[in-house]
C-alpha cells in the first residue's frame, strides 16, 4: 500500500507541476589519503549526527553480514572517561586496555558531508510552465578514518568524491535528470570500507564502532589575534567570559546540526555554570533533551536530575522552549553573552 501511495503521489506532483524528474546515482571515486592525517590531537571523535551514522552503519552491514556495529556511546564512555575524545587519545596504551572488554576490532569515523552547487549556467524560466534549460553542477565529498583498535594504529583515511550535473530542459513541460550526488559518495565509501575490513579480517565477526570525526583545535584557550574584532570584544570580558564564548563558538555549529555530544556539552555549561556562566536549569533541560533526541541516551540521567530541581513553572517553560526550538538559537545566546548579559 505504501509503495502504491508513493507512486500516486509522485504522479500527481509530476502532472500538477508539468515536469518529470529522473533521479540517478552517479559514480564516485574513493582516494586513499592516510598521509593527510598529520595531527590526531585536533580530530575529535563524537557520536555525531545519530541518523547519519545509523544509516552508514546499515550501509556496511547490508554489504557484509559478518560486520557487527558496536554502540558508539558505550565505546566513547569506556575509551574516554576523562572526556578527551580525540583520535590521539585513542592511540594511548591505557585507552587500548580500557576498550579490550568491548572486543571492538575497528573504528570508522566519518567526517562531515560537503555538498555544493553551481547554478551559473541555469537559464530556466518558470511561469505557467518551464522554458529554457538548466545545467547545475553538483559536487559532494565524504571522508572516513579507519583505525585498527587492536593494534592502536591508523589504517587509512578514505575520501569519496563525486561530481555530477543536474540537467533540465523545458518547453512548457520540463524534463530533469537529477543526480543523487550525496548518495553516490556514501555508496562508494561504504563499498570501499567493506572491502578493506574484509581484507583486514578474512574470518569471523568484524566488530566495528562508528563515530563522527570533527576537526579543530579543541584545547586551545589562547587569546584572539591582536587587533581582531574578537580581540576588541575580549577587552570587555573576563578570562572566564572569553572561554565561555569560545566554548559556544566551538560547539554551537555542531549542536545546531544535531550532534548530541555538542548539545550535551552546552547543557553541562548551563547546568554547572561553567566558564562564568550563570546556572540556567531551564536551558540545561532543553539542551539535555535535544541530546537525548539525537541519540545520547546517557544524557537521560542528567535530564532526570535537572527535572527534579525545576519548579512546575520552570518545567513548563523548559518544555515550551524545547518544542519551539529551532536552529540559530544557540548562536543568538552567544551574541547575548558577548554583550555581557547573563554572565557572572
């Protein structure tokens, strides 16, 4: 029934809009770039965007039945009890000892998907129908770091890249050939990963941890460059206030994208009053709830603790903020902090 409903819906959209969409998955190329991983200390391992990592895990297991996916949260909390979730920490002998009971063979850490379009050649006019032509170049790339957890060593950095063009032509009715560029890089990367893992372990179960890899200097608390706009802002802030704003700048973009680790970190800032921030249990409740929604089930303990401390009025307000939350609010809070408000 669902299949027929989708067909009827697609047919209705095609008739009403006067165009036909023909999607296809273009081929992608996968390159081996192990040498580009030069500083593991600036690569942070997180549970990332839950749905994306879950989808990539399904891509791997559908290609090889021997692959078993180990829960990322269990691995993260066992491997990094001190919160130092870097790739460099994973190579530490103490970390390797801690993760032995999990019996994980490999870690696959996916970087962010990059996608862009070039619409400079688009000459399509839309009124009652479609007239002209459209040439839209699309490009996507996706990377994955592969670590041998038993040996505590980097195996490979794989980068999947794909270029394709959306083409359309119209004379009242339109025909569009639509590349699924992002899907192409995902499929090619999954194929290459499976072949690598099968070659590395020809027999028995292949136990894999899937996480996200985020690049950046997460430990640098130095002051901004002299003369910069940030330096001018710093003159009116204490060290604690500057570090608070640095934390927001570091974690807000990932939190806005649905990364549960970043959302939980922001909740901790609000709940514990870190970096000079006033305690705000309502905002902490909102961020803990968002983290749970995106896969960090272990944030439930903190959420229960915060809930017990809220008054009925505060809990009602927190739930309203959670239901009305939308991307962009995190950076608004950062701007408010730069203005010196809500800071101790």
